C-alpha cells in the first residue's frame, strides 16, 4: 500500500476511535429539523437497522470514495446518490457485516477485500424509518465495480479532495415529489447533487478528517 495512503488511513482509524461529533456535524447538512427529546433524535420503536459503507481507495495520486446512484423506483430514495448499503438481515453478525454484504451485492466489491477501520455516528432517516450506521473501510487495490442493474444505475467515483473543497457545499433546488421542489443543502460534485442523509453522513466524515474546518460551518 502506498505510504501516504497508509498513513492517512491509520490517522483516520485513530480519529474514529475518539468521541465523534455526531449530530452537531450531521445537522449542518440536514434538509429538515429532527424530532428531538432531551437533546437526542427521537427514534420510533419499529425503526429498522441498516449499514452503509464509506470505502476509501487510492487511484493514481488521489483518494476516492464510491457512491451509487439508485435506480428510479416508487420509493422515497428513488434516483438518489448514496453510499452503497442496505438493511440488516437476521444472519448478519453485526452492522459492519451488513454494510459489507450489501456493498458486495450492490456494486460487486468482495467483502473480503475491504478492511473496516471504524464507524461514524448512526443516523435516523424518517422517510424510510431506518437507523443507518456508516461503516468506514479501505481497499489496498482499485475496486472492480460491477453494479447490480436491478438496484444501481451507476457508480460515481468521487475524489476526497472534491468533497473537502469549500465550493462543494451549495444550495440546490430538487424535486421531492411531482411538482414539489425545495431548496436543500448539498455537496455539488461534477453536476451531481448529493443531499439528505448521505450529505449528513459526509458532513460528519469530513469533520472527523479535518476537524475545525471552516468550509462546513
């Protein structure tokens, strides 16, 4: 593994073991307010658990993270850009296993090739009633993406430096229902709008990587 990439991942692993910024970072990119009780987001008893994978890899001189664009379907996350992942199943040992399994199913990255190093804070997503845990990991090689056409429209390889750029955060108008459009905070990368829960997870990730950065305040 390239020495600079190894050092970056070792540093990130150490940061993930420290207290995470959690809700304070996530809410910077929230589309709507969350129902709070005693300073915490209220989560329904019937909420399901899910895991997504934040996967780092080096290609050329840059570090990348893959995202997926979901297929159009009659659902709340139709066509959105997200991390690969999905709902936990009974046979999954833990939420890390969920994230790795779902990633392999969705984009063909073998779970035995991924090195998990930690997790970000869980995030409740009201429209789908999921409590999602972002699992962070890396690969020592460039992934051979093989997206499942039944779930994934395409894979977006996003350079980490593009997410960290101050101009990445913008306000964009999106259509959430037919003829219903709203302004949302988002990461705008190569004309792609990454918003909602995924943007909230990215916000915490970047605050962990670059604490105190003024680009997301």
